[in-house]
């Protein structure tokens, strides 16, 4: 036996002994070579958790959903107080923010009248707003609402804002003017339309709306990904007039691009951190929070076979942690009716169901929401593996390990400052990386009526400052430490 294989054997023996604390059924090592490693090999990785350095607290309403304004008019049964399954699915996520906007917010006309038979679905009525108001009360989430800026009319916008404010009352989180106005130059504005033009329109809307609804808050600029210039200019000029900075994010697109695969969304986007840093830098100058008010995997409604598969779950969990660790206030995953492949909650044969991305939201809710981030450092950064940690309000600790490697499994040694008396492991898994069904979190799937309850959670008593957890390929785990 060569020295190389002897070293591998010694490493496997060491980590197999430690893994017995967490996974006593670890498969035996066989020696057929796969990429120069024995079959069943677990790559050893160390994660160091600093339990003594609390940082940013993740807001309790960090998670959110985003829907098109057109959904209110085209599918009145969707965001409806009688839609018990959808209401239950949203309640499973805890506190959150509901955002209504998208491209259709700039293509839908406000009528100021009730909906009667024959009313065009491109027209937004008082009936649609009242139904939204009842739904927001049913789920307990406030609403961020977008007004039509593309069809520029401050008078109509102020009338709409007044009705929205009076109907939603305390459930109106903030108003926005226009969806992705930085691309208005591609239509409906002239090609020379720029930030200065937008600011003039925005301030005219602000003046009109504040007279009609003096107590509402405002957010902006709601721009396309990576437009750091508009973010900077808007923060500089409008910081006194807003309560929230926001922008959008998509990994890739358009959905029609045939080259996009599951690997496309599992690979980290190097531009994301700079974008989030810019949002934080500009908003924090004026003590403002920032939020990713519309986001998802592949723009253009999502790509079938990618955005609706388990890969999207691992991407979404990692993305939420990335935003949180960059001090973001929250995210709103975009979605809607059946043709939105990336929607966390979809419709299948008329039934509302939890899609893979929804399970990522459950994992984040159980392992992060409302808690305080603490440092978690991984010793081998070249793997597509990430580690995140927080201290919980009940003085327990949560560590989330996300393995976006499709073929590599890991033996993760976790080093603590304090002795762990009890360890629980709740896993986010699916049969395959491209599975559309069979996704579970904590050994459970969502029931047909929308209810969810964790089922199988591994529990161990290491009574020491370190332990080992195995993380299979294409999976994640939320580890709770007492």
C-alpha cells in the first residue's frame, strides 16, 4: 500500500470514529477509484464557530414573497382570504412582508371603482385592493405596494395611494413608484431617459401622494440587479423621504436561454457581494435598512427543469444567508400562478403546493429568522460548501451547512467555544439535485392542506466542544446546539 492510500485510510478512520456521534450508519469505505478517491469518501472540513461574538440580528420579517399586480386582477382566487391552503403555507414561515408590484404594476390602470362583470383585467379596482387587504390581515403580513409610474399620472397615482392606504390601514408597509425604472429607457420612455428624469418624476409623485395619504412610508428605487449608481444617487437625494432602500436580484437569465442548467444557479455569482455591499453602504449612511424586494433564480418567470427543482432550494437557502450576512433587512422571492416556474408556492391542477424553494424558506425560518448572526469560518473555501451560524433568543445556537457540490459529501468537524450537551440535526434533502418532488425538511414534507410539522430530527449528546456531522452531496443541514 502506498503512503498516499495509508494517509487516506488514517484520515478515514479518524473521521469515521468521530462521525459515529452523529451518523453511526456511515457506509464502509470501498477502494474502487472515483476521481482518485475511494468510493464513499467523505471530504474532511472544519467549521469554527465563534459563540462569543454576536453580530447582526436577522429581522423576524426577513422572509417575504413578491407577486405581480396583475395577479390581483387575473386570478382573484389566489391572494384571497378564502384560500386557506395558501394562508397556511404562508403562516408556516412566520412573520414576513408581502410585496405587490412587478412588471404588471406599470401596465395596470387604476379605475377607482368597484369591479363589475366585463371590467378589463388590465384595470385595477377597489374590489381588488379590498381583497388584498383582507388577505394581508389573514396572513398577518404587511404589504409593500407598487404604483404605476410608467403611465405617468400623479393625480391617478395619488387617488390610488389614498384608497390603498385607507383599505390596508396599518397593514400598508410602504409604497413604491415604478418597477425597475432604470430600464424605462427601453420603453415606455425615450432612449435618453436617465436617473435625473426618474428623480423628477419620483418627487412629483411623492408630493402628490403625501397630500392624499400623509402617513404612508416609501421605498425605492426598486432597480435591476447591480445598478449601484442609481442606488447611490437615490440614497443621496431621497434619503429623507424614504423608510427603506431596495433593489432586485436574479442569478441569471433569461429563462429562454438553453444553456442554463442547475449548475448555473448553484455557482456563486461574484457580483452579488459587491451589489449587497453597495446597498448596505449607501443605505447605512442615512441609517436606512435595505431589502431585496424582488428576487429569484432565473429572470423571465424561471426556467423549467431548473427553477422548479431541488437545486433552487439550495440556492435560495444560500442566498438568504448571503443577504442576511451582508446586513440586509430581508428578501421577497417573486412568484405567482402556475407559469412562474420559480415560485416558492405554486399551483398544480388547481391545488396550491409547496415547491422546492419553499423548503429553503422553512429551513431559514427554523435556523435563522429573528436570531443573531455569529461568525462561522470554514477552513477549505475551494469547495461549493458554506457554513452559517447564529445565537438564538433561548441561548441555543444554530449552524446551517449548505452543500452545493453535486458529487461530493463532507465530514464536517464543528469547533465551538462552549461545550455542546445536545445536538439536533434537521436536514434539507431530495432524491436528486434535479428532483421536482420528494423534497423534505427535518424529515417532513408539507401536507395537502398546507400544514407542516417537523418529523425526524437526529439528536445526540456529545458533551464536548467539537463534534462531526456528515453532509451528503446536494443537501443542507440545520444543526441546533444546546
